[in-house]
């Protein structure tokens, strides 16, 4: 869904989206995802209640004319029927349907808290069970190979970018948003994370050295944004797309292309390596990464647990199931 399409939504939905942006400080992408899910729900509502010609393509159903009387008086069954529709007619998987269920529940919770309705009709709406995939990350050896592959006319800049990703666990948006004024004399970095929340990142020796090397060659004249740390060839603040292209190029050069790695996987790599090698507990890791909930961080502890399980399973005695009565060993 595009930003300009929000104006085609019912007034109560637009009001809620403004609340998410202005009060809850949700990112534009998050707001648009909520808008898209709610639009789909209310399109289904019009279709299921016979408020639109059945021949109208689903994605062309307009909902700006939906009144608050209709929106405020849905039932729990409406929500479940919608989730069934998403599965059966649109082939949405559990994760997609779970996200839609959350969007619906939070919208009606907002209506309840702000006294638009007396009680949320979907308070007890259950979400489909989702399986949380373990994050993919580079091993220590792969991380070193990636750094060793850096070369070319912008090698100091590119090496600094990869170093900050792999040592600090920055998000892509956080890295491109770094200003010179954010780097402090005590080797700390002020980062603006999700929801415009600031946090302090401590720069280790590798980061300090990489920044220092880059600053010696960083352009100083003709810049469009003089405070931006990372500068593109066009003398502008480097873009997200360019950083992704840089990372993909070095992944290919180091023989790591086609393995599911990406810019965001470098953040996973930093978190996993810190947990495995740095004796960092989940609460500390949560602060480093800027996670809002500890449950998000705990997935990295699960990665390590899986490795321990694999180590035990690799024991050759794992193949020995029992000893026969005759004393002979039996292999499974």
C-alpha cells in the first residue's frame, strides 16, 4: 500500500493510523502494513455483507464509504471468517494471517481505549500458530572472509560499513543515518533506532580504527550533507539501496552469495557472535541491539542452544541405540 492511498480509507481508520505515527512513533512502513491489513479486512466485510457487487474485483473494492456504524459493530465471527478467507482464497500463510489478526485486534483495542466503542468485539481473537525461524548468520570465519574481500576505490568506506554492521549489530536505517556529530570522543555512537528511539552504541577498537581510516579519505568538499558519515560517489549521504548493493557485491566476491545472506543478516551475525564469544547475557544484548522486547533478543540464545544440540547429536555414540542381550551392539 502506498502513502497516498491512506486517504481512501474510512475516517476512523485514518485517525488510528495517525495515532500510530504521531503517538506510538511507528515507522512509515509499519503504518502502511497496518493500513493494508485493515483495508483488506474491510473490503472483505463489504463483500461478505453484500455491500458491493460480487463481480467487483476484490482489490478494487472501495471502503471510504464505510460508516462507523458498520465498522464499530463487527463480530468476532467476522474476524475469523476473514482469516479463513485469507487462507482459502488468498493462500496467506500462518505468519501473514497472524499479522492481520494483530492489526485487527489493535485497531479495535484503540477504539475501545478511546471510547469510540464500549468493548472490543475481537478481544478474544486468536492468531494462527507461527513457527519462529532461527536467524541466519555468518560464522566467524565467513565474517572474516567478507572483511578480507574489501577492495577498490572506496575500500575504506566499505570496510567501515561492514565493520560497523558486524561489530555493532546496526540496522540498515541506523547505519545510513549516522552523522559525524553522533560520534563522540569517548568512542560511543548515538543511534536513532526504530520509533525514533535513541540509544548509545559503544565502539570497539575495530570500529574506531575503521572510522579513523575512512575519515582520512572521506570527501570534504562539495557535499550535499556535510554531517553525513557515509558519502556516496555523488557526494550525497549514502542510500539504503547503495549499502545493500555494496554488501551484496562483497558477499559475492567472498564466495558467500546465494547462501541467503543479506545486509540484515549482518546484524544477526553481530548479535550471534557477541552471544557466543562475548559472555553477553540476553538483557545486555537487548540494549545493544535496541530491541523493544526481550523475546526478540532471546532468539539468539536459541541459536546457541541449537548448536549445542547439534554438537551432542554429532557424537558418534549417538548411533548406538542399545546393547543386545547377547552382548552385541546394535546400530540404528
